[in-house]
C-alpha cells in the first residue's frame, strides 16, 4: 500500500499473480500469433493453386481463402486484445490496481478471467463466420451441378441448389451482420480491458465480499469483481481495514452486512498468512 496523496491509498497487483497471469497472457498471445502465421501461409499457398476468373458460382478455393484471411484477421485482433491486457497488467503491478480515497474507489479488473473473455470473444467471431460459410455451401455446389452430364439433371439440380442457396442466405446474412456488430463492439471491448473503473463512495454504491471476492456495484457503471487473492497479503489486510473505515464513515449505508464480511475476509487473510 502506498499513500499517493492525503487519504488516498494505492494498492498494486501482487507479484505472484502478476507473473502467473502474465505468463498465461503470453501463452495466449503466442497461440494467436501462431494461428495467424499458419493462416497466412496456407492462404498464400492456396492463392497460387487456382485461376482467379469470374464465375457465377462460388469456388471452394475462394471459401477456404476467405477463411484463411478471416482467421488471420481475428488472430491479429486477439493479439491486440492480449497486448492491451498485458499493458493494463503491467500498469496494475508497477503503479496501481486499486485506489481508495475519501470519496471514490478506483479499480482495475486484472484477473485471469479476462484471458478467457478474449478467447471466447475470438471463438465466437470464428463460429459466426463458419456458420455464415455453411449458408454459402449451395453456391459452392453449383460448380458441380452445372457440369452434370445430363442437361435435364443439370437444370434440375442447379434449380434445387439455387433454392437452397436462397435459404442459405437467410443463415449467412444475419451471421455476417453479427460479425460486423462484433467488430464495432471490439473497440469498446479492447478499451475497457483492464481499464480503471471509478465508483463514488455514496449511498448508491453497494460493496460486498463473498469468498474473498470484492464485488462493487454502482448505477450506470459496469460491475467489478476483484479477487483479493491477487494482492499481497499485507495489502489484503490494509485494504480490508481501509474499507471498514470508509464503511463506518458512511454510517454503514453501502451494505449493512459488509462489516461481518470484512471480518470473515480478514480471518481468511490471517489463515493464508499462517499457512505461508
């Protein structure tokens, strides 16, 4: 704990949590880089294997090439998200993760759960694109139906394929729109990754501690859940005692049971110190 100004205290991310989460983030970053590199190499190799002439049907090579390009794109996005989180993680370790003043509580969510959020964001984006490609399968099958030996069979099969293609578009268009929305939303997602959230310590604030996780709720502000285990042991006790002082100063309006929850958390911190 460091007092940066009168009655303003800063708490940094614990060293063990910093190293553990940082290594996990680097592993995820390496995975995204590898996926992007493999997709680029496969795409370049595929690009030179077929003629790029205009056809009224969709070539299967074009589908695979588009998939390689998209995987490269979302892999780069995953790298940007992870680097953004690594920057926030470094800031939380070198400067501050939690700031407590008389009137406000500023916190950064630097738990490893952010890495899970990044993984599922990218996985969802890939799933949406694959689903959109499934809807384009009838357009790919046209390349086979128009070359059937029997003209009657070719016309019949092509007609059925076109009808299925219209139904496939009903699947492709919505999922392509989901991808566009996801790309736009990724800007906000990246900006909020590990960014500080400010909660004014007024009667509108709600603080609770359950299983050594500090939950902070404030109107029109995203909820924050901070696992106190990622702080150093001394900082855990100092933060809990400081929150109890601030809670007493507001006449215990944040949460009538917060005092009991702080006492239980202090006992848990004491047990952890004894085990170490």
